[in-house]
C-alpha cells in the first residue's frame, strides 16, 4: 500500500516535436558532423532552452545577427524563417549557409511573394516581433503587408484599396482566435483573397485539438514549452478557454506544487519544440509525490516528415 495521493494523468497526443522542428535540429546536428564544431546558428533554432543547450554542448554557437558570425564559418538559419536580406548578406560575405526554415513557413513566404507580384496588399495575421513574422515581412517590399494582431486591429483597419487585399497567417496561431479575425476581415472585405490551403500548420492545429479534447476531463493542465514559444502559449490558452486552469512550464523543476492542490486529473501536453523526454521528466517528478496513472488520449496520428536540404542528404 502507498500513502501517496492518486493522480491521473491525461496525456494529449499529438504533442511535442513536429516535423519542422525535427528537421531543423537534425540540420544543425548534421552540419556539425559535416563541418566540425563550431557551427553558428542565427537565432534560437527552435524556441526551447533544453534543445538549444543540447546543441550548444555538441558545438553550436547561437547568435542573433549574421555580423556575429566569423568569416568562413558555416551558419544555419532557424526554423522560423529569415528575411531575404539574411541569405543575401551571407552570400555577399561568402558564408556557407543552411536554411532550416520549416517548409510550411517557406510555403507562406512563397505565397506572400506571389500575392504581392499579383498586385495585392497582404493582411498578415500574427504576433508583432515574432521571428516568423519578421521573416515573412522580409520576403516582400516595405509597405506590401499590414500586420493584424487581433480583432481590434481588424476592426480599425482602413486600407487604401478594399478590393485588392489578401490575407496570410503566422503558422503557430490560435486556431479559434484566427478564425474570429478572419471572419471579421472577410465580412469587411469580401473580395479579400484567402491563402491556398490553411496557413496555421498541421502540428499547431493538432496540438490545440488534442488539448481541447482532454480539457473537459481535467482539473488542471500543464503544458511543457518555452515562454517565447507561440504554439506552446496557445495550448495554455486553449485549456483556459475550456474553463480549466493551465500553466506553461519549461522543465519539471519549474513546477509549482501548489498548482496541483485539489487536482485529481491532470492534463499534460508539450509544444511543438519541446522534446518528449521533458514530458517523461515531468511524469517521473510527479511520481515522487503521487501514485500516478497515465492515459494517453490520441486525437490524430501524425506521419509527416520533411526532407533535409540536398547539401546534407549524404551526411544523413
């Protein structure tokens, strides 16, 4: 017999790494194998301290800007994408670079170019200052896109030409919030051209749906992810919107035990840049104080994988 209180864990699936994050991390690892350390990485390869620290230990050096990269050193661009000026500057300096931009972000970049070339002004739904937003704005000339962060922005917008608009979105947004903004924009600007297919990526949508599916059966939800990770923050919001207290933690050690007072069933998920071993770390810690039972709730199975850049295919 044990005198530990019982705690049921409802573990959302899918959770954790998506195909774009897997690919980006592998690109850095293979670049280090190919060139030897150090390999420079512009911006955090993905928004997760554990992942970044693991790659630092293997020989990656993370910098914010290209001018911090020494001449002749290999450099990798992060999964969030970069403005066109960054690879152009790398080429001008003769730097060998690898682009780890998620293919789904690259798809948004190409759409932005096509829409601007067709004479449309783009309303881009996203979060100011996020690297993905900066990278997408950097694909087109200044003034070709307007950032829409929320319903208030959509309400206040007064474009010069109502009939030549299009919209695109950041890939890691709240599905529900974005749908609300899009509905408002479509009502105001019925001729606005939508993107080809959904811009919010499959992994973001799937993780939000999985949290929504478990929330009603939980007393509280913990999401493992970084505070600067857009998709992780959205998972917390999804749970809260379902009326369930939710917290974001980076590691098990960050857990505030008082959050679990009165909790019999705890939901657990992880953002798309958080590795599964951080989920296991949390379960192990919870097991020190509770008699834990686990149940995984899978809402969909992900089978997507992305190819590596040609320059690294042989190294793989």
